[in-house]
């Protein structure tokens, strides 16, 4: 009986300590990092959505999702599926 009471008290103390630690730890958590991840994911989705709406840099048509390539002069072009062969011929690197 004494042993059972001791275990229960130990559990209560442990749970209370864990709750106390959990409360104490909360303000120290890097909340900005979490928010940063959320923002970056949203901007990533936005960029993806915009990529589907942009016109191809080569044929100037809205032809679905564009693949972006970096050119030798540092500029970036977005090419549709039809124009990707041109990029491959010019050895452009997909971003
Ligand atoms: Zn095109």
C-alpha cells in the first residue's frame, strides 16, 4: 500500500514537473523560425502558381508550367515544354 501511494505521488510530481518544464520552455522556442517556414512555403506556392501563369520567354505564349533556366549572361528565362529543347541545345542549366 505504501509503495502504491509512493508511485502515485511520483507520477503526479513527474507530470507536474513535465508540465512546468513545458510551460517554461514555450517562450524560448524559436517562433520566428516557425513563422519563417510558413512564409517561405506560402511564397514558394505563390511562385509555383505564378510560374503556371507566366508566358514563355521564347514563344510568348501561356503554355502551362514554365521551366526556368539561367543563361550565360546571368538572366533567367522561363521556357514552356515546347521550348525546352532550345534550352537543352544551348546547354542552359535548369533552376
Ligand atoms: Zn515556349
